[in-house]
C-alpha cells in the first residue's frame, strides 16, 4: 500500500513539473511574438496543474504532502 501512495505522490510531482514547464515555455513563446501558441501553452499548463494545486492548498499539512 505504501508503494502505491509513493507512486501517486511521484506522479503529482511530475505533473506539477511538466505544467510549470509548459507555463514557462508559453512565456518564452510570448516573448518571441507567438501569442497564440504562448497563450495555448500557458492555458494548458494551468489546466494540467489546477487539480494538483487545489488539493495541495486544501491540505492543512501541505508541508508533508511531498514526503
């Protein structure tokens, strides 16, 4: 059972990292005057991590979330 919990937490961390990467890439594309692609990446990054961040901040002991 502990392995499944660790696996699920690892997937959450990977999802957050990928979504932050998409947001950063969207900002990079905006600086290169590719507005539609940049906004698409930013929207996709926010949409991917919305549930993860909402669960993270609802948890009162969020410091223990990644451990």
